[in-house]
C-alpha cells in the first residue's frame, strides 16, 4: 500500500468505528419536521406582512400625490376649450 492508500484505509476504519458508536435520536425526524414547518410558517407570514406593507405604502404615496395635484388641471377628462356646439341628436361629442 502506498501512503495515500494507507491513509484512506485508516480514515475508513475511523469512520466505521465512529458510525457504529453514534445513535440517532428516536424522535429526531419529527423534531426536525416540526422545526422546518415552524420556519416555513414564519417565512410565509413575513412575506405576507411585507407585501401588505409595500401595498399600503404604494397606496399612501398615490393618495399623497393625488392630494397635492392642482384641482384645475384636467388630465383624464380634458375638456376641449372653445367647443360650444351641442352634438347632433344629443349624443356624442360635437362634430
């Protein structure tokens, strides 16, 4: 055997001895599963709270921007100045 082979064989023996002396906890899996589920619930709750805060902040900024707008400025309903004719038939915009 070479030095590397001997070291690998010796390491294998040490690990085999170590694994025979280690015993798993009988309730290890249920404990780990409970912990994982608790973390998952917490993560989902944090994401939901963060989404709610971002949504509320966006609404607040939008309402603040709308409250600062000039009342006399019509952006959506742009009245065409100078149109004084009534539409024909009373429906729709004037020609």
